């Protein structure tokens, strides 16, 4: 009969790193960070924990690898056509990140942590390099490249995080709440405010009910891009 060591070795040979990462992403998409446990991974992959540690390391390393995998795929997006402008390139990157986080809600927090904790990692470097090249192409003086690129990154992360269902018990937001119900309740609360004290809030009540998150996000990108032109 084969020994346990030989069985583990055989499983390690059959199980690939890509399979582990894909399974981790699926667990994260289904149940958030709380669903990603070694027990859940071993059950799903019908393997021992040793195989997972062998390929990707511990849970934190697996989370970082899952984040890197999704972001790398998102950054591969390119605007169509040979006549793409720097603005087109920046919008393509921004929308790719927006759509990635809309699809993988757990990603918003992990992406921010990656940029803060690992400034030399592939996620941070990849995003800054892709956006920074376009900042230079826009004619922004080199002395202001870092500030300009950082402004773009900060806006993108802030906007996409706001639209993601981040698992945070302290947020007071029900992650299962229906978006339309939330917007309707918010607009009604604003409508009930005193019109003389809050004229602006009353003016935008209808807009919050009907707005599109993606279009709102692109409006913000347009505002940042317009501001960058004044740095030239």
C-alpha cells in the first residue's frame, strides 16, 4: 500500500498552483474573506493542507496572490484602436479596476492593503506604471508625475471601494441590501430634510435615484484628467 508521504507527493504533482488560486478566488467571490480557510480549500480541492502551503504559502500569501492574479488580468485591458490617447488609456485602466472590484467585492480592501503594505509589489508597481506613463504622455511636468499619478490612484481606489460591498461589520451597511432600495431610502431621507436649510440636497434627490455608478465614476475620472491638463 502507498505510504501517506507518497500519496501527498502524488497530490502535489497533480494539483497546480493555478488550480489553487482559481479555487481561492471562487471562495472569496462566493463568501468573502471569511470563506477562505485552509479547511475550505482542502475540502474543495480534495487535498491536504501541505499541498496548498507547498504551492502558495500561508493564507495571507494566498490572499495576496489572488489579488495579484485578478489585478494583473484587469491591467491587461487596452483601449481599442491605434489612435488611443493618453486619456483613453487612463480610462481603460480605471474602468478595468472598477469592473474587477465590482465582480470581486473582496478585492477593494485587499487592493488598498497591497498598495499600502507592498509598494514594490507587482500590484502597486503595475498600477502606478500603467497610469504614470500616461500622465507623462499628457504633458505633466516630471516634477509632478508622482503627485499626479497618486491623485489618479487615490480617486480610483476611493471610488471603487465605495461601490464595493466591503465586509465590515462596523460600516453599518447591510451587504445584502438591494441597491435600489438603498438609493430610494437615501433619496427619501434627503427629501425629508428642510428645503431652505438643504437646498442642494433637495436639488439632487432625483439624481441619486437614477444615477449610474459607472457613469458617475467616469465623471470623476474626467474631472481629474481636466485638472491634470492645468499642470502642463
